[in-house]
C-alpha cells in the first residue's frame, strides 16, 4: 500500500484523483472521525466512572475508623 501511495510521487506524474478515490477518502475520513468521537465519549464515561468511584470512597475511612461498638440486638 505504501508503494502504491508513493509510486506516483516518485515518478512525478501528478494525476487528478478519480471519483472513486475521492469517495474512498471521504468514507475513510468519516470512519476515522466516528471512531475518534466514540473514543472521546468512552474516555469521558471512564473518567466519570473513576470520579464517581473516588467520591464514593472519600468517606469510607470515616465509617471504617469508628471505635464504638455497634448496637447489639437483644
């Protein structure tokens, strides 16, 4: 594939890109943009999840460090 891309540049024969090539470029760009959008969304979800876990654990030491005995049911 690299050879195909650079062969026209090495031989110096500039040609107008074909319609199929232009469509393929647009499709490829759309796929790349879609995957980048999905990756950003997944990263935001992951960061929100980690932040939520951190918030939940912030107060856990207060409950684990209690020296009083729990009330017993008689």
